[in-house]
C-alpha cells in the first residue's frame, strides 16, 4: 500500500493483526479533520452544516 501525503498533514497509522493471518491498517487524520470542521467556510464545515444541521453557538453576554 502506498499513501501519498502531498499536504504534509500529520497522519498516524495503526496496524493490527486481524486474527486470520492478515493485517488491518488504519490511517488516523483526527487533528486535520477537527481543524477543518471548526474552520468557518471550509468544505468540512459546510458539509456538517448542510447535512447535520450543525452550527456555531452564539455566546450571550
């Protein structure tokens, strides 16, 4: 398997035995996804708003 990371994003890999003689490889992009979701106007932020009705909370002062 080859992963090309042109964005230089931090990607963590986790590899486990699947119990059948094979391997399960998981690529974790947790920090990048969290950053994209919280960045106003990003594609991930727009998708969350459009598909799940998620929006920013207004702070009462």
